[in-house]
C-alpha cells in the first residue's frame, strides 16, 4: 500500500467519523426532545446494535434469495 492510498483511507475514515459524530449528536438531541430518561439513553447503543444485526441478517437473506432466484431464471 502506497502513501497516497494510506492518505485516501485516512481521509475516508475521518469523513466517516465526522458523519457518525454528527449523527450521534442528532440522536442525543432527539432523545432530549422526546423526554428520554438517562437510563433509556444509556440503553440505546444496545438496542441499535441488536436492530442493526437483525437488519443485516434480513438483508443477507434477501440477497441470497435473489441470487438463487436469478440462477433459476438463467437455467
């Protein structure tokens, strides 16, 4: 990996990090606006992780199904 590639990846990481930080602040503002308790806010990362895992699994099932479906059409 050359220097340009390393710099490009670092820039991409920094941009991604900034987007995530901004989003996290928006989420916290929404929690405050909706009257979440501190305990609810503290539990939010666990809930997001769980929902993300389910979303990825659903996506993977759909992708596999579409792939199988497209193979049967070609036959």
